[in-house]
C-alpha cells in the first residue's frame, strides 16, 4: 500500500496507526542486534568468565527487565516519538529532559550508527577477501552502507522495518540452526552439562562482574520501540508489550546461544575462544563445513544493517520530537509529505555518522573505532537509563494528577513505582562504575572525557535557550501531552 499523502494545509506529521505490534518488536530486536552482540561481546567475555557466559546473561537479563519496567510504564503514559526525552521531562522537568535528549543524540545517533557501520564495513571487507578474494577498502563499503541505510529510513518506517524483519528472520534462523546442530551433537557425545550456568564454569582469575556488565550492555537498545509511540496502533498497550516481548525473546536467545558457544567450542577451551576473532565462524565450520560458516558471516553483516536502520529510525524521531519543540533547530522537525518520515533528521544523522565513523576508523582502526564509540554509547545510555528510572519514581510518587489516576489502567504501588526504580538506579550505578573503573586502555580511556565534554556542551545550549528563548523552555514537554479523549490507546 503506498504511503498516504497529506491533503490538508497542516504541516505533515508522523503517520498515526501505520505500524502494528510486530513492527515495534522488530524495531527493538534489531536495535539490540542480538546476533551481532553475541558475535562480538562473547569474545572478551570468554576471557573474563570462561564457560560461565550463560550465567552472566541470566543475571544481565534480570537487570535489563528491571530497567525495562520503568520505561514500559512511562511509555504507556506518554506514547510519543520523544521516548526517553519525554519521559524524563515529565518526571524531572524540562532541564533534565533536555539533558536526556542531548545524551540520546550522542548515544543513539552520533556514535551508535557509525559504531555499527564501521565494524560492519570492516567485517564485510574481510569476508569478501576471505571467501571470494575480492579486496575493496572498508571506507568504500562504509559510504555505501551509510547511503543504503539512510535511503531505506528516508523511504518510510514501515518499509524499513519490513526489511529488518526479513533480515532478522534470516540471521536468527541461521543461529538457531547452529544451536540445534551443536546441541544434538553434544547430546550424542554426552557433553550436555549445566556447568555453564553455575559458578563452577568460572576459571581462575575470573572477573564475573565485568562479564555480567558485558551481558547487560548487550541489551542496550531495547527501548527503541518507544520512539514509535505516535505511529504504532494502540501505543499504550503495544509499546510496553513490545518491550517485554523483545526482552524475553532476546534474553532467551542470549542464554541459549552463549550456552551453545561454550559447548561448541568446548567448556575447557574458552581461553582459545577469547583469542579467536570469529569464534562462531569456527564453530560453524567445525559442525557443518565452510558453507555454513559463510552463512554465519552473512548473518553478522545482516545484523549490523538491521541494527543501523533501527538506531537511525529511533534517533531521528527523538531529534524530530525535540526539534518541533524548538529545543533543536526547527528544520530538523520537517516531515516528508509522502513518506511521513523525519527526513532532515535522517539526513543530518547520516551525515554526522559518515564524518564520525570514517574519521575515527581512519585515525585508528575500524575495530578500535568500534570499541571507542561503543564505550561512549554505553556511558551515555547508562546515564539516560538512570535518569529515566528516577523520572519514573518522581512522576508516579509526586506529580501524577488524581484525574489521570482515575482514568489510567496504572495504579500507584509502592513496589513497582518506588522500590523497583531505586533498585534499577542502584544496578545502573554499579554497571557505570564497573565500566569506568579500572580505567580501560587507550583509546577507550578517552570515552568518559568525550561524554563529559558533550554534556558540558549540552548544558551550554540549555543555558542559551534559557536566556534567549525562555518561552521554549516553558512550553517544552507540553506540546505533546497525552489527551485521554484522543484515540491513542
């Protein structure tokens, strides 16, 4: 069905009711990139915790569910493309909301997209050289992938998510086939064991805390579905449900595939796993030959593409929401009259990602650039999650109006709206400390400095708005207020 056009004189907006629950799930799953996260995060994780990787993912799964609870109930209250910016604004005020939005800009836009594209391009270069003898520098592929991802997001949210769905089915299907083969072979040889789910799987000089942190970071991006609050059908139900479904599906996938990784490589060979640049490729080649290993390599590339599309779509909608409230330049709120996409925001983020990714990739190496950008993303995302949990506590404990309480399906409860947010804040603080200390090696040690500089710039922009555009600050967060009479739920 072709996209609808805007027949009125009003400026075009994001198209209501164009997406369904499955699209929101695809958005969140693609942003988490479970296949890509497994392929990369398990390598350092194996060196830290050995065969106990599944145990780490079980613990990380619990922490992710804790954080997701606050985000899902706020998404039910405020179905808007502003996502975490809107949630923090409603709970803590516009100043903290702006900081959350400013951090979202760098985490989910400025660094996430180039981080994905730079490692995707480098892997594609290596894959073509290894399998087909074709050598073309990664920078060429980076430019091509940036254009493709930007064009797909420009074309429309439904179109881009349908492509993501097909790719997710392929990559997850390939991984599940690998899991089935490994489990069958392990069962035949009597190698099935529960050791990876216990502390017995830890080697000497292990670091369970950092291993758990890596598993928690694999869940970053689950909140991406909240940016579809103005486009999905029945958003007050669909967005929270999509968040829970996504975390359950991906959490089970992580636990299963990390278990398969330990069995496939051998629970006593995890030190070699940590030194292998492509351990899942090695496992696939061992169980079913080179052809299956090639499929695994393609699955990794497709995971990167789907993740980049999801992050660009989500980041563009946050930029759009803040720009229509004039916290960012107003032209970034432009919506395409035919495709109903925030095209200027998409183009701006695509341009910045090209500059950042190519610049850092050529300054260092693509893998170093990926690690650095991923660390910046992690630090900024953790700060945003902490602000969101605090906003959830404050909104439901002090700011919620009685008439809204009567009409909402949510009810104030001490456990869910007081205890769980503070447990979430404590958990996030612990992960943040574990990420910063001990100080990571160069160039990763510069990541906190970059986040701090970005935060100071944001404070400067906020101060400028307070002085020169006080009316914008007064109205921010109020231009999109949930109307209970509107057919959003």
